[in-house]
C-alpha cells in the first residue's frame, strides 16, 4: 500500500491539456480510498479547500493557481460482471483512463460506450459532465455511481435518477462541493448493436462499409474506428503532433433555446444569406420542444473563422468550438478570446453561449466582462 505524499506549489499547467494555469498550493495523487480519506482529513484539520482533478482535459486553471489542496484521483481497477446473458456490468475506478475503458469494452463486444471513443480524460469525470458524443451519453449506460459525501466522509451508491443527468450536466456539476466520484458502473449490452443515431457517424460508416462491399450493420470495432477518425479530423483526440492539441475540446456547450428563438436564428441566417435554405441550419429538436443549436456553427457564421489567432491563443483550425493555446500564454488571455467569441455570437444571433470546461481557482465568473476601469 502506498502512502499519502503531499507536495506544495505544484504547477497545474503540467497536468492540464490546455497547459495553462498557476500552481496548486498543495497537491497529492490519490491511489486508493484510504489515501483519499487521509487527504480529506488533512485538509479539514487545516480548514483548506479541496479541489479534485481528474486527467485535466476539461479544465481551465486560473493564472493565480488554486488555493488549498488539489487531489488528482489516480485510483485504478476495472471489473466485468455478467448480470444476465445480455447485460454485463463494468465497474471502473475514477482514475482509470476513459478511452482505455472504452477500448476494453469494445474488444469484449460490449455495446453502449462505442460512440464515446477517443474522448480524453478519466472515468470519474464522465458522470460529472455527462460526457457525450456521436449519439451517446454516459447517462444512457450508467448503472450507478459510487461517491464519497465530503461532509460526512460516507460512501454512497447513487442511482442514475439520483445523479440528475442532463445535457453536459449532472447533480455533481450543480453541487461540486458535495461528492467525490469514486467509481462508475456501466450496464453494457453483450454482443449488442452499436448506437447509430448521429448522421455524420452513420454517413462515415456507410462510406466505409461500401468501400469494403459489406452490407451488414457495422460492428462495435468499426464504429469505434469511425468515431476515432471523425474526432481526429476535428483535432478532438489528443495528439502530440497536432497544432490544436492544447485545448479542452468544446469550449462552449451547444445552446438549448426555445423553438421560437431557434426560428428567429434560422430566419436571420437565411436573411443574411449565411445559408441557402433554412434546413441548412444545424439544429437538434429536444423532447421537451426546445431546440439545441450548434455552437460551432454559430461561432463560424458570426464571423469567427477556424484557425483565427489571437496572441498565444486561437480558434482550432479544425473546429470552431474548440479554443486552443499555442504555447506561452496565460489563462486571462484565453478568457479575453472566449468573451470575444461569446460577445460576437450574442451580437449576431442574440444567443448566449455557456462554457463547457470546469474553471478552477477563479473567484468571479470568468466569462463576466471586466469593468471599464479594469477591475
Ligand atoms: N460546425 C460548423 N463549424 C464548426 C464546427 C461545427 O459549422 O467549426 C457545424 C457542423 O457542420 C455540424 C454542427 O456544427 O453541422 C455540429 O458539429 P459537430 O458534429 O462537430 O458537433 P458539435 O455539436 O460541435 C458536439 C459535442 C462534442 C462531440 C460532437 C459529436 C458539445 C459541446 N460538443 O460537438 O463533444 O464530440 O458533438 O457528437 O456538445 C466536447 O464536449 O468536448 C466534445 C468534443
């Protein structure tokens, strides 16, 4: 059993995909639950705030760093347990790498996570954001989430209903101080069919199977390969040789607006000749009648081109929804660019964009415009 080692002044830029941000006042890697309890008691005795970090692929850390102690969950362990002939429960500890888990499930022909291939990050972060892509969300297959309640240090197993999942949201995101995610269990379908709900993925698979002169439904391995190729083409897998690699994936969520508001956006796009036909405006009607618009599309049509450079930062050259760091910059500069992008979309379309990554070490809403006197 390893023992808790608390370090001081640890630079968080080295631990985040954006490669930005100041130092953690204190820092520790957490390899098991006993170590987590020890670290929490250490912090509580000193009245220090605790921040939990996963793989650092969906965070923006402030230039001032993070006060208190930052705990990076590195707990490992995956188990597969057949529940019936059709359902297998896969339990993974929070510190497991997400994509390795997806790969292992696909290799065992377990359906339910295949469209979530290639997403950077750790398992423990996935229920927090309700990670989703290409027609799947983790909420579709989560059976339960094991958490530690911070105030009592009690362990609980939460049902999906208790997790309060929504589009890129959950009870964990709403109350970040309440729980620490310890492990996630997924109910996957043994030899199940892949999820083919996302037009771009279905089209890519149709092209692939045509060239292979196959007509049957693609298998999970083929779906995984297609998703990886789509993500790579958008710089949405971490590749050390990619100029867009320093990012947090989508910087904004896709805005969900009323049907009336969506209609106004569509009319505006047609009037301004941003599209030839109203149908060309990407949108995803939601079950409650609201409409999800594509933030990347709005950003580009608001005049912010892919590849735009702004000091040490810019817009990804492959996807307008990802802001990227080109090295040597500060988080404050990233936020200036992010506010500029949001402002343009608001001015052109009257739509507010919300940020997607988690912000650490900021006292005020990082997207609020600074006062004219610079305060
Ligand atoms: N689009 C543009 N310009 C762009 C990017 C996109 O016009 O620069 C248009 C596309 O042509 C398409 C629409 O916007 O019509 C949607 O684009 P895309 O399929 O790339 O997906 P997205 O809505 O931008 C979301 C997720 C991604 C996920 C993809 C695929 C959010 C915030 N993002 O992006 O997730 O991989 O769908 O399912 O929901 C992430 O959360 O970090 C992430 C990468």
